[in-house]
C-alpha cells in the first residue's frame, strides 16, 4: 500500500529573515530588499513597495557611520528610483552625491541626464565628461555612450574609429543583457556600414541577430525602451540580409 504524504508549503524563511533584520535596522538587509524592489520593473510594483524601498535607501544613504562606498551605491539606487519615475531633478540630486563619492554608475546616469536634457538643459560637454569618467572605471554602459558621442560628433569631433573602439571595449566589459543588446546593435551597425572597421555583412548579421533575440526577450520582460529599439534592429537586419543576398 502506498501512503500519500501531504506536502507542506513552507514559507521562505531566508526572505522572512531579511525583512525582519531590515526592520531591526541592519543596513545590508535594507539595501538587499531595496535593490530587489528596484530590479523589478513590472507595472505591478506597488506604491507601498516603492515607499519602503526609498525609506531603506534614505536610511542607508544618510548614515555617515557606514562605509562611503555603500552609501554611494544606495545614493545611486535612490537616484535611479526617481529617474524611472521621471522625477529627474530629484534623481540628479542623488546621482551627484553618489558621483562625488566615486560611484561610476551614477556618473554614467548623470551623463544620460545631460545628454537627453532630463532634469537639466542638454549639455553635450557635461554628458561627455560624465561618460568619460565612468568609462575610465570600466563601466560598459558609459563606454558605448562615449562611443555614441564620437559616432554622432556630440561635443567631440565625429570619429568613427573612436566610436568603434569604445563599442568594442564595452562589448568586453558588459555584465548584463540590457547593455549587451545595445552594444551588439552598435557593433553590428558599424560592420554593416563599414564605420570604424572594414565592412563585413556576415559579421553584422551575426551581431545583429544576437541583438534581436536579446531585445525580443527584453520586450517580453517589459524592459525600458526595448519596444522602441527592437524595430530598428529588425530593419537593420533586413537591410543586411538584402545586401548579402544581392552579393550572392
């Protein structure tokens, strides 16, 4: 005779512990919870979660007894929480604090603010300076944006060789799919048009095909701006395939 064993659905004790010690004021737990909430870009994220995230980040960011690096990281996250809520002036305030404390991601995001005029007038010189500082620390996002400034000639003289160099450097240093997709798109475009590198449609096809797959996954995950960029990748791929077919 076989006995049916009723399985208990047990709570996530590790998660419960994290919330418990965060409420006790443990900074690491507070940052863990805030970072997890921040990473969830889903529309279902509640106002209560956002309020909790900012409360924890504020507590850590303003605690002068904590190491500067940890405070700078939370200042950057806090700035990003406001940036994605389109409260750009508040975002810049926190980004500037984090950048002053050598947080290279905050430097990069300040570059975005100045490049696109979010919370401040468009200023290509300042955008370039912040991207350059962040790229110095090896941040891939800043590297490909620095490449963009050379590609389009914003503040600096247009230089496709410099653009290709920084796109390639970014490709060597990226750590997540969002950066990788944008970088592959730019490298594929360079190979397709022969910008900064010898024209090579087969290489362009390889890179752009990978970029398209990544952007499709990002659209499904509702990642910011992915719906805008995916059609551009698809159109570029169609042009590459057409040229390859004509060369046969």
